[in-house]
C-alpha cells in the first residue's frame, strides 16, 4: 500500500503534561500501517446522526470522497447500520443512556412527534454516502459493528487485512468498532475528517486514544493516496 503518516494525533484538548508523557514513550506513536487488502467500513452514517453534529461539519463530503476513491480502486465497501424496528425480540438490546428503552428509544407511550421524526432518520443515508449496489450492509444491535453480527466473518472471507473505519459517533460506535476491529486482527485506519461526534471533547479524546492504542488516525489526503496507490 501507499505511504504512512508517522504523526501521533495530539489535539489541543490534551493537557501539556500528557503530551509530554506520550511523546517521551517509544511505545506510543508507532504506526499499524497498511496491509495488502483494504476495505472501507462506514459506521452509522445515518441522517439522524449526521444532523446537528458539533464536530465534523464536512463529514459527509469527506466520506463521499473516500467512498469515491475506494470504489474507483475496487476496494470493498461495507456499511454498519442500526438494527431496524422489530428486528430483535422485545427487551433486546437493553436500554442505553443515549437511547432509553428498547426498540430505538422511549416506550411508545412516551414518544414525542419529534422523536418519531428522528427515529425515521435512522433508516436514511445522506444521498452523497448511500450504499452502492455492490456494497455490503450489516445491521448491528449495539455500538460496535462487530458485536452480534457476521461482519468479521465477511471481512475474513473476503481476505481483508486492513479496515478503514469512518462514521459516527466518534467516541461511541466508531471507537467501539475500532477496538473490535483491532481485536479481530485487522489493521485499522481512521481518516480523521471522516468521523464526527456529538461534542468536541469526546470526539478529540476518542481520536487521541484510538491513535495511541488501536488504530492509525490519519489525514484523509493520506488515506486517499494509499487507496489510489493500491489501484
């Protein structure tokens, strides 16, 4: 594959004492690098999650550029999306803080019209990043695209060794997916312009932590160049 960036992702939000520490440790800043067979994974890039983001204002435009490059280079593209209504038994999954209750939010008797409108957007992609007919779409019940899904089997069956992960939310579904990608033995790349979060603090700290431990957080230009070199 193409060239690799050696820059450790160190956002301004990281305290100076932490910056000095990680920069003094040789075990931090190492690059995972690219393998021979990459794929792109788009996590929860749904209208409901993209609208009103506090970070990543151009995340859809940046992801569209990534997808255009990948498809032109015949790099496989996978999508992970929230499980649809009625796809799972009552009571599964159990509530989480960001989405209380089951079946995508509060109990039906407590749902407002605005919440129902938001739920409908969970099934819609921004037009610029809609899946192509050749792409693979996997429904997921939890944050990670790997939990209770067959994604890992699909990727290994396709001979994938490098996963480029983008999407929303940086500190939630993206980070959970990146950790499990690493645990599933994939080299993992995160184009920093292709992820977005709810708050700047959690977004930046999640990227910082992922780059320290599990993935290469890399400028989109470098990711595009690597994919083009693979063509």
